[in-house]
């Protein structure tokens, strides 16, 4: 069963310099009880994708076409009140800055009570459930931690509290927007392990956004590679990381410091720059940075199936 299906999604922002095509024909699925990672350079469209799913695009943004199907509902057709009913209830989000996600003037317990306002539980039941969630995310002494304020916790603890709040209503889909970026390496590993355990216990699906390839490889079942607003490759984590078929995926993996066999002062990079999406080039979006470009790349490439569920948007995908 599929929890989230995105098909040919297009998002455009109106700017002084003209319309900016932030997402173009984005398609992928988030199956039930699986973790799907979205990876790509800054500016590839990860945040725009999240906001489109949540119905939180800026005023100058619009969905030009495509479908966002969540549990059988077409989200692009839902009214604002119905989208508010879904957010926090069936779709929850963990952001990368836990301090920005928590209200500094309210205790953790009060904030966790507020999340449950649609639950129909008594105040005592809400409090007990809040303590149980804090215990589940391994907050020490949860009975007392419940009454403390966000500034009394470390960054790692605040992120665990944010995760507990996101999972409070046992959503069908958890969107994690780079939740380990602000943490050091030790806390990052602990947070990954925690998310894996909680996802198994609660049984939700997870859409995990990150630029950290190591985190994606460790945590995710499936991977979607984005570049300049397009999905250039998708497949299982094993497929994409072991046998990448799109030139961008190959170059992105080559730039991972963890893959460097020898110590060096000069890390590999991808030459060139992301194109201006207000003036999208003809043909393949990656052509101006690709070392395998051929004449046919001046035409829009098709999505090429190269394996069991692995798809790459490149005419040379099968030749890799």
C-alpha cells in the first residue's frame, strides 16, 4: 500500500525576474511503513516539495499541475481548513531547528497538551500520554522533564522532544526536514537510531529530507535524487548508492567525503552551477554540467527504467 503518491507535480513562483519553475514533473511514491529519502544540492527543490505537500507554499507560489495523493485524498484540491485538519494529525513534520519549532515561553508539557486538542482525551490523560512520549524518545526523568522549558534542554534533547511532539498523534506520514543538521556527529547517530526505532514501533511512513548522503544511506529504504527541481533518479537505497545510473547521482556520490580513499585538501566537486530556473535550458536539466553530454541531450530526456523499480531521467542510463 502507498501512503503518498506524487505524480507530475509542477510548482512555480512568481518573481520580479519572471516565473521560476521550482518543481517540474516530480513523481515518486512513499510506501506504507518505509522511509524514503530526498537528497540533492541546496536549491534542488526539497523545501518547496515539503511545502507543496503541506499546503504551505508562499503567497507567490502556485501548483501548476500534477497530483499529491495522500491516503486516497487529493491534497491539491483540499480546502485550507481540511488541510489544517490533516497537518499534525495524519501528516507531521520535524524541522531542522528544534529551538525554532518549540515555543520558548511555554513548558514542554503545555505544548504537548496543545497538540492533543483534537484527541478528546481529558487533561490528565493528555499529560500521561505526553510523559509516555517523552519516555519513548528517551528523555531522562520524563515526569519532571515534562514541566521544564525548552531552554533547559540541550540541542539533542530539544530535537528528541520535537520528534515526540510530531509523533504524538501517530501520523501516517512523518516529514523530517534535515532533523540532524544542527547536531554533532554523536547526536546525529543517536537521532537516526531513534527515528528507526520509532518508525518501526508506530508503523508510520517517513519522508526524510537531507543533503547528508551517509545519513540517507543509513536510515532510508528508498532514495529520490533531485536536481534543479526535477527527480533525476529514484530507487531503493541499495540500487542508487551501489549502481547509480544518472550522471548527477554518480557525481554527487563521488563528492561524498566518506568515499575518499586517501586524505586530501581538495575534495571533489561538480563543475558548473545550477541553471537559472526562470530561464530553464532546453533539454536535459543537467546537460551544462555533465561530462557525458551528447547531441541528444538537447531534447528532454525520458524516465528510463533500469532495474526493479530504479528509474533515471537520462538517455544514457542503460549504458552506465
